[in-house]
């Protein structure tokens, strides 16, 4: 409680070293904890607003299974549960065991009957896992970079196999550094997805939202 009060006057930062993400910074500011890396917000700051915007442009009401690639501190799960009243299943994947511990200890993101947390490379996960999902949120960064392999056809081929009919994919990227998502958008259109790219969300992010709808179903 004392820490929370002090944080209204002086932000308090704790640094945690991670092999995958470099130095993670947990900062208590105005009574709230945010998770940052050296160059960007990872969770509970502007990123949470970007993902909330994305969910507002998605029909979450029929979703029963959500796949989150990139758990971070899990702020989008809090948004889904608290602001969209989401009650379905969640599978959250992250490569970094340090991040998974931070999500658990600092933000209370714990596995339970409806929430599965997997420590794995997202690329391996989408290749090996056989489940399908109504909503797939792809939020994969190392600091402020989306790793190149998540822009490649191989990864997207596996992702597309995991979307249910009437399902949605949200792909979060940054405007700077520039991430070329045009080939992904073109592939999605060829595969019958309706997609839209929202630019400068929170002035920094570029979000692709794609819906899959099979004719006649
Ligand atoms: C911006 S954070 C995700 C924030 C999160 N979606 C939230 O709601 O708080 C990006 C995450 O991507 C993870 N990541 C990066 N490369 C990955 C990979 N190859 N496989 C799985 N996770 C990865 C990082 O460890 C980091 O936790």
C-alpha cells in the first residue's frame, strides 16, 4: 500500500533480467504496475489500450476459445475478462519463462480450468498444436521488433489452419520500426479473409484484424 502511495509522486522501477527479452522493467506509476522493455511498453500501458481498441473492432461475443501468442504480463486477458465479460477458454503462449513468472507473480495471471499457459516458441506451438480457435491474438515482440519469422508464410500457413469459421485474427505490430504486413494481408485476402489494417493506433501501432467467414455457413 505504501509503495502505491509513493508511486503517485515518484515512479518506482524494478529491473528483471531475461535471456529472451533483455531487461524487463516493472514500474509502479500512479498506483498501477506497467511492464516495459528498453524501447517499448510490453503490458498494462499503451499496449493495453491498443489491444482494447482491437477487441472493440472484433466480435468477441461468440468466441469460446482464444489463443494468445505472446503472453507478456497478460494485460489483454484482463481486458477480455474484465471489460468484455469473456468467460471462455484461453491458451496463452510465451517463449520466456521469466515473463510467465512475472505474469503470475505481479499480475495474477494463473493457469486454471479455463486458462492454459504454455512456455514455448509460438512458431513451434502453431505447428504442433491441433486445437482450433475463435480468436487468435498475435502479439509477439522482442523489445520493439516483431521477429522476422512471424512475418513469413510458413508461420501464417500454420496460423490459418487454427482459425475456426467465423473466427478472427488480431495481429499487433508497431508503425516504427516499419513492419511490412502487406504480404500477410494479401495472403489473408486470397484465403477468403476480410481484413482491415488500423494504422497509428495510440499513435504508434499498426493492427491487422482479419475475419474468416465461410460462405453459406
Ligand atoms: C508485447 S509482449 C505481449 C503482451 C501481452 N499480449 C499482454 O497482453 O500483456 C510480447 C511477448 O512476445 C513474447 N515472444 C517473443 N518472441 C516469442 C516467440 N518466439 N514465441 C513465443 N513468445 C514470444 C515475448 O516474450 C513477450 O512476452
